[in-house]
C-alpha cells in the first residue's frame, strides 16, 4: 500500500457568495479569527502526514502563493520591534522549501477539472484532496482520521458526516454498507437526492483519499450538473472497479463558503481559544440580551 504523500487543494473558485469582499481578495484568504481559511486546510494536511501540497489556482490568486512564502521586510520589522510571538507564528505557518506547487486552472470548469489539472504533479500514487471552504474543527483533523482508515483499507476513502435527513438534497450522499474499522464500505454515491430517495444521511464533507486512476476518468468525464466536470461523477465510475470506504468525522466541518458557516466557524474557533473565549462569550451574551430587549420593545 502506497503512503499518501501529496494533497490537492483547489483554490481557483471565484467566491461570488462573498462579493464584494472577494472582488479583489481570494475567498480562501478571508480570516477565521486570525488565520485565513486556506491555512486551516494546510495545517490539517500536514497534521495527516502530507509532505507536498498542490494548489490548483487561477487568476487573481497570486496572494495565496505569496502568503506561503517568506516576507523579509515583515520579518525584519518584527525582529527589530521584539515581537517574538508574532514572528514565531509566521515561522510555524511556512511550509518547508519545495513542499508546495501552484498550478493554474485557466477556466472554471468544476471541481473534477481542478483535480485533473494536478495529475502531472501527483503522478501514479494515491493523494488526498481537501476542499478549503470546509474547515475542520475537532480534537484531530478530519483528514488525519481519513488517512487512518485508508492505511487499513487501501482503495479510496471519503470523509462523511451526518446531516438532517430532511436536508439530503443539499449534499452528496453515500450508501452505508458493512462496517470496516472506524468506517464503513460505500455502496453508492448520489448527488443531492430527495429525502425519500436518499440511501442514508451521511454526506461527503470535503475530505478524500483517492487513487490516481481517477485522473484518466476525469480526463474523459462528460460534463454534469452546472455544465461542469463533476468529481462525484468520476468517483461513481471509479467505484465500478475499486472499493470506496467512508470515514465518519469525529468532529465538525464548517462550510466557510457560506456566510452563515463562516460566522459560525469564527465563533467556534474564538470560543476554543483560552485568550478569547471569555470576552467573546460575554459579547455574545450581551448581543442576545440586547436583541431580546429590542424584540420585547417591538
């Protein structure tokens, strides 16, 4: 069984749900507390043992590449002013030299096309895929749990969580088969099924370990929903010849591609920090009390 050494992080999306902020700023650079969204995905990848990250990027995304590079002027200023904590935080986020690659997706053609763009850098080995909009919150990162199951099963592994059974139409849903270790075998994958037709309420939450054969399928994959090349369609084809397993995440993923999920993630991460939880909790209580008073007055 080959080790999962490389990960793909697609960052070419336009971020239209966060306009006008994303008119000149990549959505992946929006901060959750004091770290950009993409940093959480990178940290999660390295925690899971990933050695090399392939960013699939696009126009107006050069700031992401600059973010993961040295900033001599800033470092010099921090050293001169004695700001050791800030300097250490910058040093900790910097990947090892040569541990990142940046590939252009010249036009937005869907997640499947973005993954396919990374084929030459990934080569003939299994790889992880992290959707940066989905931010992992838990004792361990979601990808680490997913890789753990892969090391037991091989094949392809997708991370899942439970959703409200009435909301299966919002997600890619998997069918649940026999239990395997901490996960289960996937019997089918259905994109946004109606609740009455959903095989379960386990939805794909944006973390994958995939075999390299997916690239050949993506290369000739017909366009699907939204006239885009859909990753799920290619995975359904791959499942005809290779097993898929699902790892339920022992934590929670926040969808920071939506405004509600972004705000929720910011609150959750702030409350999880010793230096912020007290003031933030008090602020939330004051806001709720003020809101209740306004409603009573109305």
